[in-house]
C-alpha cells in the first residue's frame, strides 16, 4: 500500500480523496492554485503545495508543476480525481515515466475510450449495440448530408474528442445540419484541441443509464449496478440516482453483464463507468466509457456500502479485488443533487462571490460532499459545483421525501445557486413517478435543445 499520495485536483473531490486516504492511513499532499490558498483540502491534507496562478492551464492542468510537486514531496502515487487531468493519457504516461503510480486505468485504456469513435468500434466488435451513425469523422457538408439522409432526421452532431455538451447539436433538417456542423467543429477545437466530429441518430425520448465497474490487474471485473443520469440540462448532469426507475431486473442484468464484458475486452483496470442510452421501447445502445471516478459516485456508495475511492487506491496499489459479484448487494435508493453556483432564473449564469451564510441539511440518510464553508469565496475560474447533496431511503419515495426536506433546509447565501430548480423538480409529478427522459429539465424550463 502507498504511504503518501498527491491529489491533483481541487474542490469537493480533493477533500473526498483526503478523507479516504486518512481512513486508510495514507499521508496526503494537496496541490492548489493561488485562488485556492484557503481551500479546505489544503487545510486537511498533511502537506500542501502551490502549483501556479488561478488560471487552470497554469495550475491544475500544468503537468510539469504537478510532477515537480510530487517529486519534491516524495509521493508514490497521484490521484487525479475527475475533470482536469483525470482522463489525460499523456499525464498518466508521464506519471509512469517518473515511477509514480497513476491512480486510474492504463494510458492505453484512457486513450482508447477517450476517442469516442474508437470506443464505439471496440465495443461494437464484442456485441454491444451502438447508435446508428457515421463510421468515422465527418470531412465535409456533403458527407454529413449523405449520412443524415441515410439514417433519417433527427440526428445529432458530436465531438469525437470529448463530451459534456461541447461540440454537440441536434439537427432536424439539412439547413440546420450544415450550419451546426461548422459550429460543432469550432467548439470541439476550442474545448478539446481537435475539430473532429461525427453524426449519430438522435433518440428523442431517451434515458441515460450508466453501469459502475471495478477491475483489478488480474482480470477480475465486477459491476456495482446502475445509475440513472437522465435529469440533465444541455447534456450536463444535475440529478443522479441509484438504482434507475426505468430498468426491469432483466434489463438491469443484461446491461450490467455487457458492461463487465466491455471492460474485460480491453483489459480495463481500476474504476470505470460504461454509459448506455435507453430508448422508450427498451432498446439500449453503448454511448461511451468514463475512465475515472464519476461526480455521481456517492449514490452507488450509498446503495452498496462500498467506498469507491478506497477501492481505486487499493486497485492501483496492485491489490486483488476482494469483492466477488455475489458479495455486492443493492440496499435501498439513493439520489444526488449537484448544487452549483449558477442562477437558474438567468440562463444558469455563473454566480461567483463570497458565501456568508452556509447551512447544509442533516439528519438520517443525508450525506453532504462539499468544500464550502461560511466565508468561502467562489472563484469564477473553475467549475461551479459547490456541494453534492446525497440522500438515501429504503424506497425511491422515501429518498424523494428526504431530499424534499433537505432542499428546504439548505441555505447558501447570498450567491445564486441551483437549489430553487431542484425544489421545483422534486415536486414535479412526472419526476416523482419516474416518468422522465433526458429532455425533462429543458422542457421544464421551456428551453429548446
């Protein structure tokens, strides 16, 4: 086991990793930008090192500075968290070359699954259904029109190098397709450094289902059930739950088996998530694989009782997976809300500033993952996530009631947050009945895709 780990991240995930390490008995090194000098993860880690100014490219994305911090503090491993360098194959390779363990999958795994078309092809080869679309990247508008007319509108243009809503547009006709093609290529270039895009059939009434897997270096792979991630705005997840109200036991078993099969086929190691799109008729399609810990991992932890961050560390240290599939049981229902510093009444405009009042809810079945405290300054330089509010109940109805109560208690002032939106969602009859799709929030807000 490692004796010291550097955490190459910030915010709530950095704090989450510090806590897991402390419970295992591992010393931690926090890195931080000048804007995060007073961040909680720097206070609770055993050591902390400033790695640059506020701009992420000069700090949290600055590989030489992070490696220098790791060498100066003599760590054995680096945990990348999520975002920033977590799915950067080059960073994982640099760690290897410096004899520092990267807590995550191999560079080969990261690179293969990071290329969306290559990932689809590799999964399709072993029998996972994929959404109809282009076999490669789109070179020109003539090719785009030919493919769209072949698979029929509506179609969606996607960046081949990334996700999160960047470089994505839904198109219902030729005119929209041609204009959106150039926009998506430009967005993809700006966000991921590559302008490559591809086209898929757009599925209007779809649900976003993901399967959590764990894999060791000895070929053992298990799944920890599914998460429902359909409550999102413009492809950014807002609310997640485990299990999904959309899956039958038969479909749950099938998707889980396919996820394990997919991970084994590429000799995957550490934690990962296989993501599927489920249509209104029960048809399912492989979308992508995330090669890191997910923001929404707590809902899986709440229903399985398994600490995924500790599992990551143990697997990276070369330990065999101690869990067998039959050991993993789902207990009750968990729901998570991502509470962001954004104004839902003003097109979700970021709301940086000082938090003067912060009162999180408590009580039975409530978990708070947050780096926020009274007096905390929300920086405009980074992701707007402030807090993850997670609740657990014996049933979905019980979890919803606990979430309703918790949202009423939560106070974050004076900045704007997404709390009012969630209070509306959790009183919506369609949501309460579990009858929703990925366009639920957009329809609730009257926004077009």
